[in-house]
C-alpha cells in the first residue's frame, strides 16, 4: 500500500529528512543529490529518445574481421607413425 506524498504531514517530512541526514551525513548529502539529479537527467533523456524514435533499427551492421585475419582452413594432417 503506497501513500501519496500529499498525505504526509510536516512532521513526517521532518522525521524523514532527519533520518536521511543520519544515514548519509551532512557532508555526503550534496553528492547524493547531485548523483540523483544526474541519474534523473539521463533517465529523462533516454525516455525522450525512445519516445522520439519508436521504430527499432531493421538490422544492425555486422563487424567482419579484415581478410588478412581470417585463416584458411587447413587439411587434416596424417598421423605420424613412430
């Protein structure tokens, strides 16, 4: 059961912020917020890209090695008799 954020009172928000500060510490909070902001920007960019280009590419190009790197098949050698 999830509660909408609007149902939280002021005291609930204060208690949650206090717990977050205790968990991460005051010095670490700006780093956490910055990382969260960057992650949200990347997510929005990716979802916008998917929305703008809904057609998947038909076929991906295959990478073939240069002809000099491809070895010619060898004939099986005869067993040596000792």
